């Protein structure tokens, strides 16, 4: 228990430091709550062989939830722009494929990855899309569409809780959307399919 509390405090400190260094990119002052992580993890693919792509894993709060909900660590590929956070995550999840890079390069990064990844069963994104211009969010959404399996899901959270459509998701079908109040701040999880 004490070890868990120390780990949570250390993640919060690392996260806050990342936010002070780059608030726009980090997009939040604290890691997501276990409740928000669980709301995202509900949408993992049923096929345990499927790869899952996580965008913006930060200190791994959502990653933890994905693994707790049965995702195989060796099926997780995560792209994190902050190289210090990426290094930390790779230590924490040694069998996962953590890529220090830009989510907007996901097509190229997955092509260059030593694993043969042609498609993924889900994209789980914590990227602060509202901090990016719409054209840039649209560009990312097209790349997500191209990498998703036909029935794959794009799960995205946002602190803009009144809107159920994430920026960039205009061409996707909205499958589900719900507010998670137990998070700082409350967030909306929306699930899209192509
Ligand atoms: C709101 S935080 C979420 C962190 C974690 N998933 C959570 O929910 O606690 C957003 C994360 O996205 C990362 N990020 C921002 N822009 C990115 C980009 N272009 N490519 C990859 N990661 C990015 C940030 O460094 C940060 O770790």
C-alpha cells in the first residue's frame, strides 16, 4: 500500500514538472484517475492478439488501466512525445513498445517499429486535441482511421465535457460517450468507429 502511494506521488510530481515545462503539450496538471482509465479500458478489443496503440501515455495512468483490464503488455504500442516520460514508461512496462516520438508521425513510426504492425484493434488517446488547430486534429484522425482495423475503436478523452465529438472526429461514427466525474478535472470519454 505504502509503495503504491509513493509511486502515485512520484507520478504526480513528474507530471506536474512536465506541465510546468510545457503546459500546452502536457494538457493537464495531474495524471488521469483510475476511474477515467477504466472508462477508456472498457473499449479494448476482444481479440487478445490485436495490437493497441496508446497516444500520449504520460506517466502511464491509462496504460495501467489497460493492462489491468487484460491487455497483454506485448500488444501495447505507445507513442509519447516527452522523451523523459517515454524513458520512464519503458522502465515501468518493459514488455510494451514505447516509442519516443510525435503521434502525428504514427504511420511512419509504426512502419519503422521492429514489430510487424499493419493495423490496431484500438487507439486509446489522451492527446490534448483541443490545444491543436482543427486542421492538425483532422490530419491525426485520418492517420488513426488508416491504422484502425475495420471494426476498431478510437477512444479519446477530453476535458471539454459538454461536447461528445472530439476534435477531428467528424468523419467517424460516435459509438458511445460518457462523463467521468471522478477525475481532476472531470473528463468525457468518447468512442468512435470508422
Ligand atoms: C493530458 S496528458 C495524458 C497523460 C496520461 N495518458 C494520463 O491520462 O494521465 C497528455 C500526454 O500527451 C503527450 N503528448 C502531447 N502531444 C503529443 C504528441 N504530439 N505526440 C505524442 N504525445 C504527445 C504529453 O506529453 C502528455 O504526456
